[in-house]
């Protein structure tokens, strides 16, 4: 829908307003403003002519409007502009980059008070001023106006950028600061389009309740997984890309094999049930998130802080869970009033934990492809393609031992063909992907890793990613004459590759603009609504506790939790050992950046300060 109300600030000779008014639908209203008083423009014949044209069209013109104090210029009922334009802002004369950054920061903060919820802010800057990769050439960050970082101070993200064309608005004549005769150089200028970011609110872990048999238990979700439990991406009404890619995989495999789709059970695993992992996957269990279930007969609403319906929705994915008959209890704690028994459980680190239960079932049919899909959760180091929560799909095929080689090869050939087809649907122009999927043999067993060489993140960006595994080591004491092949695939990574989504965190965003990129069942290149987000670098060093082993994965996990996944990189810098005390100090460099929200330097500084406190408490180190 076309914008209905436009606000132009910092107009010099009003030629932009006059030209724009001639190109717009008559139902669109323009309010053109400038900082100068009428007397300041009286000697400019072009300004007088443009003002006359605007008045004849009934355009509202206001003088003496400070673009950094817009809330003072408009009454409450006159706000809610659909679009705000500021062409070539400048503090004047020989103002440096710092002064102009301050102008932009105050302007964006002011826009937040008068812009409609889904409105846009258009800022035209001369070549190189913005400091984004869209500038050719791109200035050094410290020598630019850092427009995206300044916009973040007002809660805005850069959603589009394109060349600024004077020809697109015939009659527009750019002026210099305060209508001076010397105009700005507009060759190579860019128009930056900003939209509102979702508010950066610190989500708190929820206390959740679950009924097991006739007993209620409560648990606190891990802080690092806030916003990642019970999202329902694979459920029936969803058209999330993760569901789309899963359904396409299953549909294509269904052309070659009879399918048996299974309902995914609870992601909670009792401590006694973790032994179902085969020895070759025990490393998965070491990365699991362990939580304590507390026996709980308290009032429902007092725990959740919400309604009963809210929690019932949350518990949909936590049904049919069984615990050991006698969960571990502390007799001393039970003697204290108001405390409950406890049971230790972990969040499912992989769907492979369900393999043994499935192939031991008496009704398991050889030749049928069994399919299980659901979310899994693993502690991991911070890197661009590792994630603490993702969606996995598991294919299990049983067949007679005498047919092992042929059946295995048939499944791998079909899978390779499907993946190659999916990965070429959104190829960028100029890329030459070829056959990208490989099954890399993993000695000494008969397992394979599924790897992909992809250019879907850009013609000059080739990625080699492992998106899954093929396991042939599972055995069944019931179906002794059968062999089993288990194919596990990371749907999140596959979706990123197919659509060219460069950041896994985007898959988990709460911003509705993400899903607007995806039509049900279709695969088209993803276009981000948050471009060139700024990044902030902080170093941290600390003394280790000689008596305790330092767990680097846990350090990464704490950093994820405290920063709410805004830490995108942790780089080890140095190790120092004191010559006298022999105490060891480690130093790391952390890079903060979001993919979908406005993030400011002040917010990052606060997170870094909180991280220092958290690692001291949780990891028993002493920050320096």
C-alpha cells in the first residue's frame, strides 16, 4: 500500500518537495519542513518559486522545524507519518564526522516519536558517508558517519539501500548546508531506507510445568534456549522454511520408498534413558543440556505468571514422557516444608536417541522408510554454522542383510539427487555449483558424513558444511536378519543453504517480516530486511582457578546466554602464566552483532559487564 503521509525534513530550497509532490497520488499528503525561517529564504528565487508551487497544491509547509526535536513540532494527532525523508544531512561548514554522527543519532531518536509502526525513514548520504559495504569505495568505519549504528540508537535497522537518483525527481536541485550555493556532491550518493526494529527486550527463562502420569513437575528452561522451545516450526499451520524443506525431502523420498511418518515425542529424556545412544554417538550426550524436574503441586498460575491456556499450549510438545519409577530424592530436602523431589533429565541432543526403540519394535517393517522430525538441543562453541537448537530429521531404513550394499547405495543416490536439486533452485547468478553433495566415509566403521559445497551465500563465498550423517551400525535383537541405515540431517543448515540465509539466528526471529519472504511450498532467494548490522568488539581476560578445569564450551554457552545470542565470534588471543604464582590467565576477543534487531554500543557494554560477573560466578574464574 502506498504511503499516505510523508514528512520531509531539512529541506533547503524545497525543490525536492516540489518535485515529489508532482509524482505522487493526490491522496498522499506531504508536510515539508526546514530549519530556516521564511526570511532566510526570501533572497533565494528558486526557493520562493518552489514554495509557491507547494502552496498552490495545498502542501503543508513549516519553518523552524528542528529534525532532532520532531515531537515538539507536531501535536499528538498530527504524528504517525508513513515515511520521513532527510536528504544529505550535515551540521554545516567543516563539521567533522563525530558532529554529523550526533546529528544522525538525534534525528533517528526523534523519528521514533513521529513515525508510524510500519513506516520508513529515508536518509540520502554522499558517497562513502554511510560506512556500509554498499558504499563504493567503502570508507574506514572510524572515518564514516556510521549511519546504521546511529539508527540503532533510535531503534531502527537498515532494510534497503539503493543509489540516489536526482533524475527520479525531475526538478530537484541539491543545495549545500542551509541553502548555500555550493551544493553537495551527489554522484555515487545512496538512499538508505530504515524501518523499526523489534524492541530489544531481555527475555527471561520461563518456569514450566509438565504432567507425568498423575504427577506434576516444574522446570526452568535453560537461559541459553530462551525463545527456542515450543516454536512449532514443523507443525501443521506453519509455513516456516524449515517445514518447507522437510516436507520437500519427505515427498521426494516417498517416490522411491514406502513411508512411515512417526510423531516426535517429548524432547525431555530421563537420565535412565540416555543409554540408548550407541557408543559412536556418546559425544552427543556430553553436549546435552541437563535440567532438574521438581515435583510440584503448587498453584498453576503462580508459577507461570500467565494463564492456564498459555501453558497448555507450551506443553503440547512435552506429552507422553515417562520418568524412572523412583526418581532420585533428597530425604533432607523432602523433610523441609515446600520442597519437592527431583528427577534429572536432559533435553534431547539428537533424534538418534530414538533409533533403538524404533528398530526393536515388533511391527517394524523392512523396506519402509521411517521418518522422525523434531527439535534437538546441544551445547556448542559459537561459530557461524553451529547452533544450540536446531531441527533434525531422521530416516531409518531396514532391509535384509544380503541386500545391504544395494539398498544403502539406492538410498544414498536418491538422497544426493534430491539435495542437489534443492540446492540449485536458488543459485545466485554467476555461481557454478555443480554436484555439491558428497558422502564422506568415516573410518573405521561404515558411517558417512553428508557434506555440501555451496555458493548460495554469494558468488565469492564457497562454504563446505556438514549437514548430516549416515549410520549403518544399529542392530536389533528382534530383527536379527536385518540391517539398518539411519540418516540424520540438520534441517536448519539445509534451509540456510537452499535459501541463502547467512545467519542461523534469522530462523528463530520473532519478526514477522522474516516469514513474509516465504510463500507456502515455494523456494525463492531470501532477502534480508536487516542489512549491514554493525558489530562491536570487546576483549575479556581472566585468571583460572587452579583447582578447577576450565570448560571452554561452557564459557561459550554462558556468553550465548548473557548476550542473548548476539555474540557471533569468540577468538582465543593469548595465554599467560605468572612466573611466580604459576597462575594462568586467558584472553579472548568477543564480537557482538545481531541479524534482526537494532543493537547499540551501550547495550553491548552492558552485556560485557554482565558477562564478567556471570563467568566469575558460574565458571569460578577471576576477571582481570
